[in-house]
C-alpha cells in the first residue's frame, strides 16, 4: 500500500517525518527520491527530531555520508548521487545493518546495494510551497509502521 500526502510548507513535511522518526529502530532504512529542492533534507531534519538528534542536519551532498550519533538512535544521512557509476563494494551494508537509521537520497543509483526492506519516499514539487509525498513501505515491518503512523 502507498500513502499519498500533500504538504503545504516545510513545517508540515518535518512534522510528518518526525512521526515516522518516533517509530524508527536501529537498522531501519528510508530511501528518499525527488528533484533538487523537493524537500529531501527538510524531511531528514524532521526525522532527526523524531530520533531526538540535537545536531543541525545538513545535506550530505559533498560528503556522501553525514553521521549524527547523539540522540535516541544514530542517523546516517547519505547522498549517493555521485556514486551512480560506482562498481566497487561501497560498504553501505554496514550502515544498513548497523546501530542507526539510514536515510539514502538518490537511492535508485545504488539499487543493487539496498536491503530488501525499506520505506521509499518520493517528493515532488506541486507549487512553490506545496509538495506531493508518496510513501511506499516495503516489507512487513515498514507496512506495520506506516499503518500505525498514517492509518489505513
């Protein structure tokens, strides 16, 4: 089942992400897709609030992975856009199976390295302030989590 939500501003996007973050456990994975400026980092900021991470979340564009280790659970925020043609083992499974929550922007570039279960969130511009958010849970754990957060 997919959940389609329209957000009207950044705080609305952050609130939705925070609700998801409150339910996250170590080893959880969220895949974020969307054009530049669609709200991927804004979503991650809200998720970090749900994980009780006090640090300011910034885009990992130039670092590939930003680690936020203070909070209820660590957050590993990845931007794999520049890894599109990478053929080496990237070692990302250590994050996916580790002690934190992994958020992967542009995940379609590393499809072969992704775990079997995750939540895929696609953000699209509708207007200057309005976004369409499609949330697709893959796997029983994430289906139950999304059902709990968004109802059926």
